[in-house]
C-alpha cells in the first residue's frame, strides 16, 4: 500500500517532470503518485531534490511502505556496518549513505504529514545514536586488531568503558534538521579492557578523535553530522576524553549554571551505556540541587540577554527573525522550561525529563505551570521547530534565520502548508507573542528602580530628595533613617550584601521589598526588624533571588519577623527552608501524612552514603518542620494535624536513620543471630502530639531467641554490649551536630532505672523491671507508649508485654495518691515560667494528661482504649461518665494545643515576656478564633479553673474505683 502524503501548494518544477521520465517504471510509479507533495517540496528544496535523484529506487521503495519501517531498516544497516566493516573506506560511505536516506525520509515524511515534527526530530536523533555506536564498534575492533585491548576483551562500544553523552537537542531526541551534535566523552578507567591502563586518556582520546573524523569529514559521499566536543569540562585545556572521576571533580568544584542546564538533557547515546547511566546517577546531585535554586534564574536570564546582544535578535518580527534565538523563539521556550526544572528538579524527580514537550507536561502535572501554559507552549514549540526544519532542509544549512524577502518567506509558508503568506505570518507572529508573554512572566528584565510613588535611589553618600519623598509616601515616618539603612546595605557592610551578586539582586528586589515592609503596619519598625535580620544573614544571593520572584514569600518573611521570630531565625541559618513554600503543592500536601513520608523517603533516597544520609535527614527535617510550622501559623493546618505531622516526620526520620545505622553497624559487627529489636516511643511522639521543638522520647528493646551470646561480625560484640553500642550510634545519628545542624534532641530517661540503666534493654528485663520495680510515674508514661519500629513480630511482643504490665492488679488509692503527690512536687519545683506556660500551670496540660494517664491505670478496661492519646482518653471518660466534663476537657485540650503549638513554632523563647509582641498576640488571637488576645487570656484563666476542678473530682472518684 502506497504512503499517503499531504499535497503542498503547487509550484512549477520542470526539472522534476524531466527527471520522472528518466526513471524505470517500478521507480517512476510511486514517485509520480506522490508528485503533489514531492514536486512542490523539491522545487523549494534543491538539497532534497539532489538526495532524491541519488536515492531514487530507495525513495520509491519507501513510498510504497511506511517511514517507520524504512527508518528501522536503515538504522539496522548502520549498526551492522559497525560490526562488519573492515576498513574506514567501507564504513564511512555506509554511514553517509544512511544519513542521506534518513534526511530525505525525515523531510518527506514530516512535510507530507506522515510524521509529526517530533517524530522527525526523534528519527534524526536515532540516526546520530546509531552512527556513533557503529563508529565506536568499528574503532574498538580496529584497536583490538592492533593489540590495544587485553586478549578476549569485548571489542565493541558497549564493552569499551567509554560512554558518549548526547547533550542539547540530541540528548532530548529533538535534533533539528541540519543540527550539529553536541557530545562529551567520559571513560571508566577501571573497566579493565585496555592492554595498558596507564594510557587510558591517550587511548580514549584517540578513539574519540577518530570517531569525530568518521562523523564529520566531508567526502564524495558528504558527511554524517558535524560533531562538537566543546561542551566538555574546560575544553581549552582538557583532552577530548576524560575519566568519570575527573569529570565529577570538575562539575562539583567548578561547574556553572549553564553547564547544569546543558546536563538536563544529557543522555548516554552510544558506547558503554551502562557505565554512562551510572555516571548520570553520580551527576544527579550536581544537576539537581538539594535546595530550590533561584539563583539559577539570574544566570540563565543573563545568558539569554547575552545571546540577544551578541546575535542582535531584535524584536518580534517575521522577516529576518531568528526562529531559535530571537524574541519569542525556541530558546525562550527551552529556557522557560529548563530553568523551572533546575529550580525544583532536585526535590521532584518527575521534573527530570529530557524532551522539552515532556518537561512542560511534567511541570504542569506538578503544578508549576498551568495545563493551558503547557499546551500553548508545547504547540508553539513544535510549530517553531517545524519552521526551523523547513529553513534547514532547503539547502542543508545550519540556519535559524527567516528569509528577509517576501519571496523567501513564501517558500517557508508553502512548506508549512500555507498558500497564503499573510496567514502564515499571522500564525508566526501569534506564536512569538505567546512565548514572549509566558517568558516575560518568568524572566523579567529586572525590577525598575522606581515605584508607582516615585524614585528609589540609594547610591552616593547623600539622600536623594525624590527617594525621601517616595519613602514618606510609602509610610515611613523617618525617611532619612530608612534611606540611611538601605544605603548601608548597598555598601556591603553585612555578610549578606558583601557579594556583588547579592547587591545586584538586592537592588532589583528593593522596590517590591520596601512596598512589602511598608504594608506590614509600622513601616519604620518593620524596616528595623528586616535590618536586624539582614545583619545576621550569612549570605544573601539565594534568598534575595527567591524573594524577587515570589511576592507571597516577601510578605510571609516580613510577617515572620513581626510575629514569629523563630521562623525568621530558621531562614537566617538555612534559607533553603523556605523552598517548599513556593511549591504549588504546599497548601494541599503540608497536612498529608503520605505526602510527607514520600518526600522524606525520596530525599533520603538520593543519599550516596551513610554520612550524606545523616546530612540529608537534617536538611529535610528542618525544611519540613518549617513548612508544618508555616502551615500552622498561616491557619492552613490545625494544631492537632500539626502535631500528627511533626510526629510523622520524627518517626519517619527515626525509622530511616535506624535502618541506615544498622546497615553501617552490621558491616563491622554483624548481627546477633535470632535477635529482634524495637524502638518504643513515649511522650508526645507516642501520642502523636509533637511540636516543632519536641525531643524524641524512646528506648530500645531487644529479644534474642536461641543461645547466641555475641554478634557474628568481623568485630563481634557481646549481646548486651552490641545493642548498647547500636543505641549509641542511633542517638548520635539523630542528635549529633553536623554542618547541617542538629536533627532532634533525644531523651532516653524512660528506660529502666533511668539514666543509671543500660541504653538498651532486653524485653524480659523490661517486663521484670516494670512489674517489680517501676514507679507509678513510669507506668503513667507507659500508658501511652507506642512501638515506632520493630523487627518482624517484635512490635506485637512489646505490645503484649505492655498490655500485661498495665493490666496487672494495682492499689488504685495508692496510684492516685502518687499522682497527686507528683503533681504537688511539680508545682513546687517546676513553677510556671509565664502566664501562658500552659504545660506547667495549674489546670494546664499536665493536669489533663494526669487525668487521662491515671485513668488508664485504674479504669483501663472501662475506657477500652489502650495506650491512646490524651484527647481520646478524655473523650472516653466523658462517654463512660467517669469524668462528666470529658467533652469540655477535650475542647480545652484543643485550645491549649493550638496555643502551645503556636508558641513553639513562632517564638525563640516563649517564656520571656518581651517575646510576646503585639504582632504575636494578634497572631495567637487569630489562630484561636478570638476577637482579641485579652479575651483569650480571660478565657484561659477560666479554663484552668475548670481543669483543676475536674482533676480534683476525678481523683476523689478514682480512689474508690
């Protein structure tokens, strides 16, 4: 069945007609049947007409099948040539013949509508891959013949240890019609295929030079691809092939943002693909940063400005427009896409895709751009790529410049299927303007130094009169002092503004920043707070870049300085904690357990070793604590859900770190045969009520079946010593300060015998201690304990042991006497430090918890909620009538919880009165839904009385229960 091609607008072409009559009938018939397309295509594209005459029988055969089959056959023949060609004189013509045929195939199939432009560019990319692979196979066989390889080595590209990486459009399988190919060549020196490993660099460099010659030397048969090696590290001073280790060392120390952008599309395209894939995994931390990377925007924007200047791209137009580099062109779509991939791809692996269209779809799926934006830019991208291909297929020229003449433009219009030049020009201008609009939203040309109110100029040593007027209009009561403060920033007096790049960002940020500060209420006070913040910020480039691009973050940061100094302090020490706030999924995901666990697992999964996992745990832990706190303080997350999420974060990190510690520990000490372990959590972690400042209260329990007395590793340890050391390693992994800070403090005092007891306890010893020696307060703590992680059925064994302990007969009167005595001792020795110290205050959180915990010990079967959190126990006490005020106590507990969560999230020292600014009091009133802080304070006094009365009544009742 003949291939159906869409006809093109008619153009007289006598040479085509003359050629047809010279063809043999089997060749003539299919070509004549496709003449409405071919004659008009060849009339405009002399390069294609030359190819058609050279490959006429092949063209006829292709027209009678389909382009996909024809492509498969040619690619197979190329690869076979690499395996059998004996000399360069055999393989070079084979490669060039295939190039000509596939070039003809791609042009006819695309222009005739049998292929999309995406299919055409993919075919050209596959041709490049096959040609490179065949050339490497040939060169490795020749090297084996010369004795350069060890006897019996795999004399092929796949076994060579040399990986070729396609960058740019080749990497994305989007090669334009007459494109160069940009490749880099790295090798694995440990592959073991070379007879003289010490000559690896020389050998592989010689192979690469031979490969480039095979690809681009022009012969009577033409060339295959112009091949550019200049994207390798430091091309002016490095060989054309370097080792993987040398490449990684370069990128980690000297790599620049433009190189990161180039590696987004990097793909092992030929040679040792397996080694290449391994190298890409090593490169991932360089390309995809741990933190959102807004400084990248400035670099890529500067690159685009330089291109505009050097290429004189000018404005949106049709005649003489550069379809790739011009305004609204292909490069702006690529920059729009790649910049957002670089910014967020370190956190979201779904954005790590190579083809531009797929990347736009991934950005839309992740919420970074809208579906409409992705659809508009994808359609426009392929329209412009189609125009680019038609420009190049005319004469096989590497050009992106639209013709300057009406006649020349009409040719491109006809090859795009438009007989009406005006209609094509309208489509082209509309496409460019669409791109300019989207690109301009992401890449501004820089903030103006003025505002709607007037100038903002802070150069020189004197105040600018116009600037003082502007500052006064913005609401600054002392504009001269405000001007002096800002000028101080520009002189680089602070670490955050010392770098020239930081001051450049700050200059462009200032108008928007001053408007935000002025809108915060008291402009002068807000500016003073920001100045203090800036004076302690170690570096400003990243944060200033981020604040320039996200208005909501500027507003939030200024608000934090007024009402939540702990949040502002977190930004000072680690600006990356704000990354997640601009994630489109933040509002929806900050309160979802599954989303939080997935983020932690994904981030830790990128760690390349034990130490990096430890650091990554701190990075993701700090970031997620910050995000949960931000959700809480912004009113998007309830106090109860915040407690659950803080706990989910803590227990997930504890579980993953425990797994990492065990792997590392077992490398040296092995395992204790038959042993099981569990981590038993207490306190707020056990009841899922943690705050941002909570410690981790847990102990390690272990149980050994069999008679093993020591571990079986290289350095065996006695069983008790083994688990003590393992616990020490875990505590260090959680608590040790690293360059990324401290993750959590750990409290192990609830183990048997407290600080005097061993760090790890056998399950039988734990049971014996709890049944025979434990104090009432230890049983109170056990009443809400929860297994955080356990081997096999160890969690069930621990839970059964706890049930046995808590179910043992007790003297209820003694328990209550002990509880009352404990509470009285706390009241004497741990007095409330502030009117809102609602944990220790009479009628506060401790009293609510003591009611619930003592009830579990004296009325556990009636409550029927073993080890339940305080809220659930109080509700059950109300339902059962044991504490009639149970429902009211739950309401009070919720309010206490909101206040304590907000205090922990917002204040560095919540028990110092000066921390309770008007802004924080206002925030607290808003979060608790009170019209004013004073009314909240009055109600708290009343509630404390209610709790104290309920506790007293319960203790009286419980003694006789």
